């Protein structure tokens, strides 16, 4: 038996209902449970493990997937069902980067029948995320974009709000520490990627892989003039390991300590912290993905090879 956890805001969409009935008529043992309020998706995912369900499908946007992941991670590994995704949100960053179908019929077919593979799950303090956490300006944009605009424009809503806010940002000062270094920084953007994209298609950590035991870090320092902003944008295209404004590296953990609240988004869900610790849980969850999914490091999952990739 497979459990489909549907976000209540999309449960009545005709194409979703048609997809569910079609697969049931074709013989799929599919139970459908609908969320009513925040926290329901996590609870229903956790209960699925105790009920012996082999697979849970998260039907909704990136936030619904995140909540289901947090419910599954409450379970012991032997009780944890595999996770499939039925992308029904405005951005669907994780599903898009995984190469999953986005139309409900084909997406449900994939979630029901594709094989699963073990993936890393990241944790920030007591919250898990599967795709990406962003901090600073990017998180401000995500949290301030109205849901009605997201539904209207999809991923383009983030670009619009970002353009409007670009000259109203303020830096976030703090100290970053990670496995092989530390740095004082005045942050403009911080991205910690287990996956590759966030914010409606922004590929912030394009080299990230779901099975390498590492977070891909993008650090963008603050700028003070138009000239510096243009230099920062050039560096973003080049993605240097250590530039004047942009730094990229890989690490199994990252900590931040600041003086003020840093706005964050975990898989699109807003929060804030003055300090945090993020780390990777290697191979913690089975994820349903296409055979040719681009977000896997095709080689040994051993720590030695992961670290050699980190140093490359």
C-alpha cells in the first residue's frame, strides 16, 4: 500500500483527482490523505511508517515535500518509507532538478512506479531539508513573495520581488565555521545545497549531488556600489573557489553565529536564526527518482571518494 499525502489547497484540482482515479482503476493500491493545517503532512508521513506503508508520496509544493521529509526523519531508518514526489506547487524546484515529470498524471505514474535510491538529508538544528537552505537576501525574497503572486507567475514571482528589493537589502554580519575553515563575513546571500536550485529555478549550487555526503556552499559577500555589484554578478557566473565577493566550497557541516536574525528558507519555508549548525545525514532516505537523474554522484559513496571530490 502506498500513501499519497495531498496538500489540501490542491486536493480538489480536477487533473489531480483524474490521475488518482486512473491509477486506482489500473490496480494501484493508493490511499489518499489530505492535509488541513501546518504539521499535518509531517504527522501523516510519520504515521505511514508505523502503519507499514512501503512508500509515501508528497503531493504539493516544495514546502509540502519538506514537511513530509521531516515526518519521515522522525522514524527509525528501518521504518522509513521511500519518498515519491507529486509536484503541485508554484516553483517545484526539487522535482524539476530531479528530472521528474511536472504534469499530474505522468508525475503520479513516476512516483508510483520508479525505483528509489538512497539520498543524503541535511539538518539545520532540529529541522531537516532535502534540497536547499538559503540565507540573507534570497531568503528575504522568498519570504516576502505573496502566495497569490507565486501562483500567478510561478518561479518568475521570485525574480520580480528580487528586482524590487535589490537596492533595499542590508548585510548580515557573522562568523561562519566549517570542516576545513572559518570566516568572518558580511553576507548578502548564503546557500547550502544538497540539491541544485531554489527560488523558482535559481541554480545556486549547480554541482551539488544528493549522495556525496556533502553540502555545497555558495557564499556571496555584501557590496557597496554599482561597480561592486557588477563585479559580484560576474563572479557569480564564474563561481570561483574564493573570489572577492563569491566563495564556493563543499563541507559535511557548516555553522553560523551572528548578531542579528538571519532570514532563512528551508526548501522554501521561511524561518530565521541568529546562529545555526547544519550538517549532512548520509544515505538517510530512499527517494524515488528517474534512472538518469542528474543529481547523483556516479561512483563510490565512500567517505574517501566524497572528500576527494570536495578537494577537486
